[in-house]
C-alpha cells in the first residue's frame, strides 16, 4: 500500500528534532544548536551576518546586523548562567568594527525610527548580562566607539510601541558598564510605555492617542519580557518594578490560554517568524522569581512549547539555519521588516539559562497544563478561548490594528484561530473564486475582487459571545456574532447591502494529504473533510435559503501551519436591499473519528433576535481606549 505522506522524515529540517527538551543541559544544547549554523556566515570583519541576498525594507547593513546581534538574546543569559561559549571573540571583533565609521562593515548611523534600535537593544541586553565577555576585554578606543553608537541609538526617536523599551535596555546596558546616560529621557519613554497599558496585564502595541488596539504576542515577548528585565535589574525603581511584576502575574493567567496541551500555541498577529520567542515569557517569569503558577507548571509550559518547535520543519536542510515562516519555510506571512536574520529573536526563549541548575524552575518535576475551563472569555483583548484535547481555538472580536502591514485582516481579524490549523493569508486580491477564506466571510461585487472584516465600528462581549459590527464597504453593513458551543462554534451574520454580493465563508484549513487520501464531502448545506492524518474540519449551514457547500484547495503556502490545505466553505449571495442572515456551525479537531459522530448530530443555532437581546442585556464594550488608559492620558 502506498504511503499517504512524505517519504522523507520532516525531522531532517530541524536540527533540534532529536532534542527531548527535558533538562537544562538539553536547553543549553538547543541554544548552541540555533546559533552555530550562523558561524560560516559571519563576515570577514565579524560585524555582519548575511544569510542570503534577500532582505527587508531596511538597508543591507541593518539586515546583516540582525543576524549578528539577535543571538545575544540567548547567548548572554547562557553565559550569565556559567555556561561556556566559544565564540566571544567574534562578538568583540564585530563590536569593534561595526561601530567604527571608517570600517567597511560599519553598521551605519542610527536615525529616527530606525530598525537599528532593535539591534541596539540586543546589544544592551548583552551588556547587562555578560559585560565581562562583550565589554571588559575591549580596548579603550573600541569601548568609546561602542558607547557612542549606542548613545546615538538611544538619542534618536523610537516608534511609539514596544520599541520605546529599546532605549531603556540600551541605557541599562550602558549603565552596567559605567557609561552615563540621560535618565530623564529614559523616564520619558517609560512614562510613554505606561500609556500603552490597557488593564488586566494587557498592553496595546502602538498608536499615539489610543487609536490602535493591536494586541498580539508582543505582549509576551516584548512588553512583559522587557518589563521584567527592568524589574530584575533596576529594583531600586521600586514602584515601577512592582507594577511590571504585578502586570506580568496578571498576564500569565491569561496567556496560558493561548497554548494547547500539546505545547503548540495559537498563531495570531504579526512577527510569527520569531517562533520560539512566544515561550520566552515563561522563562523570564522564572528569572524574575515569579511563581505565579507552580514551578513545575511553568516549566511544563516552557518545555512543551520548545518540544513543539523542535518537531516542526523550520530550518534549512543543508545548514540548519532558521527560515522565514512559522511551522515551515514561508515568506508569504512575513512583514516588511523581516529579513533572513530576523528569526533569531527566537533566542529570547533561552532567558532562564541564566538560572543555576538547582533553581526551582529547573529542579522541579515538569507538570502538565493546569485544569482550564472549556470556554474562557477575556474581555480586555476581546477574545474567547475554546480548549479541546490537543486543540485550542481563539475566537476574536476583530480588534483594530494598522492596515499598513501585509495581511493584517488575516493576521488579526478572522473569526477564529487555531493551535492546530493556524490561519491562511490570501495571496491574490483578485482571486475571489480561489480564496482560502478560512474562518472568514468574504464578499465580492464582481466575483473577482473581495473584501473581508478589517476593522470594526462596534465590538462587545456578552458572556462568552462576541459581537462585532463592521462595514466591508461604506454602504454595506455586517453584524457578526461568534458563539462557542461544546466542540462547535457558531457564526451568525446579518448583512444589508444596496447591491448584489457573492459570499464565501470558510471553516478551518485542514492539511492536504498526498495521493488524494483525504475524504472530501460537498453537499447543498455543508462541506467537511476527514483527513487521512486524522484531522476533521467541517462547516454546516443553517441559513435560509441555504448556502452551497464545497471543499477548496487554495494556493500553496498560504497557511501558516501547512504548505497545502483543503478548506470546507459555504457559497451564498446577498440580494440588493434585502437583509440576509447567514448562520453556520463549525467543527474541527484532531480526533476525526469522534468528531464524525458529533457532526451527524448538529446543534440548533440561536436566532438573530435572541442574540441581539443577549448583547443588549449583557454586552460589555471591547474598547480601543479603556478606563485605565484614560486615567493616564
């Protein structure tokens, strides 16, 4: 019998695939394992690491600096924990040459809103944790140049988001090695960062006047990570350090819902190429001594996520370098600031290597995920989490975010995101007939172009039901309700339009198996997939008149989890000047046999009238600016 999957072991594409991730020593090996493939790519002057000819919108020097600086996020804490590292000479030489304007590998002058701010923060972090390796051996002139370049970085204007922490880290690093800085400027940025806090441990990442509600993994691997670094290394700022600690404790109790019990997390938002960095929060909590959950639980969250990444084909076969992408190489999902050196932000996950082997975090027995409710609504981010065996689903209200980044509607405003099935990014703005539209409803007025939910005019959480009102065009209005129900979730849309619209709504994207081994089912009112790999994904219509079901195979490399997918969809129409209600029930998971039985007994969906009454009675606005933020501005 022919095989139904690749005959080539996917572990070949990840040098960490054989790492069991049980002990501190194995995590140390992983840190070396992610760094050492970079060694052949250090430039002659050691100041740059160029992995290929591609780049981001930033200049070549900034892209090459990423590959040089970002590994310090793992190397520095490893050294602080007493672990030997054999290549400090590369970093000392690179520091000397990269900050020397007369050297051909000079990193360049730092200007306002510069990508170099990010890399300066990595250098600052290195100085905080490992000055005896990075700074002390340098000659006096080299120290002066390094300090001058870092001062240049901290004195320029930073973006009004997590970047303002970069001045803080640089200043802490300079202070650590005895270089004076203007702490009044540091204080200014710390106060600006306070204005990004919106309550219950959550920050929004950006916006000048509360006008952007971008809530994503930057909470974990930036805002709280840097806040705890500050609390650890500047305890003399007692009140602020305590605020950072308390917010991290609050956030931890929410953030654990972003993870499935198998270690996978729900891919959501931008910068997914940073991969392992999503688990850095659990490690930095340990470094800060914050046992907000039992040490064994924190250790389990941390190690299971590392194991999950170790099982994904995320590296190049020939040299073991990290690629751009999420669960496999995929530049479709990258941002304009993503270069091939960017992925080494993943090294942040190694923060707890600064702790000794006998620290409770490392000494504790690993414990499983704590018991969680099956449905968990979170009002501040406007999300509802559904926890199933081996599968976590995030229902999303569609928080406002900048549309200047590629794929923002898909990365932030779908109806549902999954730890197992991820999400897809559309590859053709004129491809309505072949769009993925997983966990979205797409509208078209010409059967070629399309529009989806991008921003919302009103968002409310009523118990565990999410409501949003949005407009794909100024004259088209959509009300959407998202309702969890046992293993299902429901979607109800009330649509009004002055012209004819065609619609496509999708369920979860299931991996496409070789040799057409998946079972695909298309009916008048439903579509579902029973995958040969054991996955189930279906969407069942409850509209009147009903929509037609189909299973589509969208363009390759559009999904963040799988290079090839099949997606159950429903196709319908909106009649001009005639309000239309679309209702559907969505079911997906890794246990196809069990879900196939659940599928044949569909639940009854609530009516628009019942849902409107529920929101009117119990709805809490999910606001762009919270009361906490108003008190600070």
